[in-house]
C-alpha cells in the first residue's frame, strides 16, 4: 500500500482522488523497476528512497489535480518551481545519494514517460494536454532541484580548492621562499600572494582590487570599465574573475609582458571582458594549446560553465583574451521574448 492510500480510503470508488491513488501505485511500481534496472541510487533494497518517493507523489498529485480540475493551463508553470526551500531540500537529498548532476534530469524524463500513458488512460483530457501539464509539474520540480544540487557541488568544490590554495601558499612561504633570492624570490612571493587572495566579493570590484596590488617584478595591470554597470549572476561573476586572473597570471609568468590592460565593457545584454598584454605571445594558436596547456583549458571550461564565449588571439607582440558573457538583464530579456513568443 502506498503512503497516499488515504486518498483511496477517503474517496468514492469512481472519484478523481481514487483514480489518482491507483495511478500513483502503477507509476511508482513501473518507475521503481526501471530505476532498479538502471542501478539508480534512488532505489535501495528494491524500495524507493522515502524522500524521493514523497517528492514523486507530490509531483503526480499536483499534475493530476490540475488536470482533473480542468484549470487554466496558461503559462504551465508549476507552483513549486521557485520554492527555494524545496529546491535546497531536493539538493540535499541528491547530495546524500552522491548522484551525478545530470542524473536527476534523467530520472525526471523516466518519470514523465512512465506517468504519461497512465494519466492519459485515466483522465478525460486530450493526451497533448496531459503531456503539457505533466511535463510542467515534473520538470518544474526536478530542474530547480538539480540546479540547486549543481550549485551545492560547485560551492563545495570551491571550498576544497580554497583550502588547497592556502596550504600551497603556506608551503611556498615556509619551505621554498627562504632558500631563494632576487627575481626567483619575487616570483614565488607573488605566487604565494596570489594564492592567499580571499574569494572575490563582487565583479568587477574584486578584479580592480586584485589589479591594484603591485607585485615586485610583475607587470602592472590597468583595469578600465566602460558603459553603465550591469549585473551578472553570482556563478558568472566568480568565473569571470577567475578567467581574468588566469589570463593575468599567464601574461606575467609566461609572456614576459611589461603591461597588461583589462577592459570591462558593459552592453545592454552582455558583458565583454578583454585582457591584453604586450608580451611575446604563444608559439601556436591558444586554441591548439588548450589540450596541453592547463591554464587555457581551464579558462575555456570556466567560460562554458556560464554560457560565455571566449576567444584567444596571440602573435609576436602580445596576446588578447576576449570573453563575452550574458548579463542578468540579457537573460531576463530572453525570457520575456520567449514568453511573448509562446503567447
């Protein structure tokens, strides 16, 4: 008997509520079998994780209620989509299960495909309407939870990375720096200072603070901000800062640059960040070096995480890294345009 058996006990035999209880039983049984075959962490000893089960029952109940009540489907936005508490609770469950960030979305698709024929058979509503409402309820719950989960993992990874950086900086100062002198000592001291920098607090202010610090023997950095300052998401701000710092480090350590210029150009819907140095340039196009050069590969990966485009230009008189990233205003404009198109 399912946890939702009270629906059946309190409802008339032919009522929508009784039909829902039977539908949930069938969907849970089929979904459990498929998840078990897949080796999904949501199933243990042949039983669905209780929290996951309650989550699924809530999703199915929401979709069934909307369909049985023949309510206005309008924007088809599930009410729980922006429930921050539910998002974090889902993230905590996924974290405890040690899932890959993409696995919740795979499970959501499995649930949708399992529930669709069951709902369509039991409800006097066109199948396409069942599909629309069910899709809204399933992915309106799973996607925000999956995003919160990915953000939780990113935060944990950042914490681990920070601890590693501080440990390395301490080892450099305590064991390497005392044995060096001159330019070598200056370089190691600069690296240690770089590693000890606190996490950036706001973009581009943190980048300006970073650039304002003069390091002995290191090329100075000039930051110019152009346009009306917009806003980028917190994850994008962190990655933008990291990419700019990596480009500055590369120019200082490898290109023997005497000057580095950073331009932050705000446009209505995008931010364009360029880092230009007057160093020696690379021996080959940086895109070709990405497979063997960790710094370049890291910048490309970071850009991809926040849906930004990155371009490298290098020649004998210097290198330019150009990054184009959507701003929050641009993302909002895109959403409004999509809403208007659907309307």
